[in-house]
C-alpha cells in the first residue's frame, strides 16, 4: 500500500509538470512513454535501494530527468522551464498542503499518515492546475479586460509579496530570541540579509518593468498610427493613379475638342478650356505629396488632406529612405510636428494660414524645418510644452516626446514662437 501511494504521487507530480509546462510555457510534450519508464525506475529504487526519507528527493530527481527527455524545447530553456514549473507547483502544493493539514486535523485528529496527506495534496493541486489549463485554453487570460486587471494589479501584488517577506523575516527574528542556538541565529541573519537584498532587487525590477511596458505601449501605439498613415498614403496613391489613367483616356477627346475650337478661331473658348484642363491636372498633383521617404510621405498624405484649401502649403526638398533613425522614432518626431501644425491651422482665429516644410539632406545629417501660422491665443503662450488638450495624460506624443526622441537619437530640436508663427527645426543624424 505504501509503495502504491508513492507511485501514485510520482505519476500525479509528473502530470502536474506536463500540464503546466504545456499550457503556460507553450512547450510540446513528446515521448510520453518515458513516464512509464520513470514509474518502473521509481518503483525499483524505492523497493530495493532508497531509504524511506529519500523517497521524495528521488521522485523529484526522476521527474526532472523525465522532463528533460519529454519537453520539446531547446536544452538551455529546459532547465529554466523546469525550475519555474517547480516553483509554481511548490507554491500551489504549499497552499493546499496547509489547508489539507488543517482539515485533516479537524477530521481525524491529526492521525492521518504523512504520505496519504501528500497524495491528497497532489490530487488537489493537479485538479487546480487542470482548471487553470482549461481557463488558459479558453483565452480568458488573453481578454482585454483581464490584461488591464493584470497590468494594474501587478505592482500591488509585488508590494504585498514584499510585505509578506518582511513579515516572515520579522517572525524569524522574533523566534531567534527564544532559540538559544548560534546556528539558528546565523541562519536567520543570513536569510534576512539575502531577503532584504532580494526585496531591493524586486523593487528595481518592478520599476524597470513598468517603464519598459510604458515605452512598449507608446511604440505599439505609434506603430498602429504609422500603419494607418501608410494605408491612407497607398489609397491616395491609387486614387491619383486612377485619376491619371482617366485623364490619359480622355486626352484624345480633349485634343479633338481643341482642334475644332482652333478651326473655328474661338480663342477665348480655347483659353477657358485649357485653364480648365490645367486646374484638373493641378488637382491630381495636389492629391499626393512625395519627398522620397516613405514614412514622411505617409505622414504628409495622412494629415495634410485634413487641411482646408485656404491653407497655403509649400514642401521644399527631398529625403531618401536610408536613415539611421528607425521608422517609429521618425514617426514620433515628424508625425507630432505635422499633427500639431494641422490642428493649429484648423482653428478659426488664425490669420493668413500657411505651412512651410523645408527638408535638407546633407552627407551626415537630415534637417527638417517646419513653420506654420498659429492662432493669436497660441502665440501668447509662454510655455511651449503645455497642452490645451483635455486628455493631458495621453498627451505623451507631444513636444516633450519629440524632444526626448530627438535627444535619444543624438539630434537637436529648436522651437520658437514669434510674429504669430510656430517654427520647429529638427536635425537628425543620417
């Protein structure tokens, strides 16, 4: 009976690791028949060799060996996955072990055998892990609202964890005064020192993860915005190509009409006809802006189409695609400057509306000068980095973010307001 309980405990322990690793670490389990070999080896060791107090150590060792041969990942990752799985399962076993111990003490007066308690704990832990696995497969953890809850609760959980570690250390230090044993005192002091160091590292990691997540969110948001801009740019290009083909298709008819007007000597009609054709050609040309850089072109064609016809737009200069700055950072810098300019030009209390963009490409640098007319209210602002937007928390993609991005890429940013004009000059390394 004792050996059957041990074998059952081993099988449950192996299944717990298999299910957890497969569900939460996305690792495939192969050659499951190795588990049967492990049963035979564990039975033989416990029946012939191992002492009673070595049974559980032997079980964990055999489970580790079986996992090495059955988990289908790279060898370096196998040990890390096993240790993480062991940590999670040990925590789950610890929680259920305490609960079952309390329940058994009430039911049987604490007379239940230790191995039976271990078996019951393992069965309960296995059931819990299976439930988690089912929940995982149903994508409940991947839902947006669950992600938001997990993201917001993580700092609180880490803080609670740190507090419990401190309480545990305090309890050990309190118990130290009642145990007249130098080895125990040395052990408590060592554990306390290491624990406090770990809490410090935990706090640093928590702040690092928060900052990293914030930056990743900003990059993803910029990537999505850039994708929208590029899609809009491609649609405009297709529309322009379609208009050009229509114009080429009708050119023969236009020439026939002009030829008849020439024969009839109707000079005024010819002039009017040519002016109409010229305006149509200009309309096609104005539908798309081309500088030579895909990102800059996408941003221009995304935002400038929102401007009214009364805005005078001048874009001078060319830029190639081979830049040292990555496309996300370029989108943050150029996109925010153009967005701010368009928002300002769409206001009512702006005088003569204009937008001038100068692009200069040197051997080692790219210089972009953007100047636009602004409203009288904006020209009186003293702090250029303030925002008038209602959602100030989401104003991360403003001038402050432009300055940080430019400095991160070893560039320069100059901003000034004078004579009802906003002017920004950006220099970036190529």
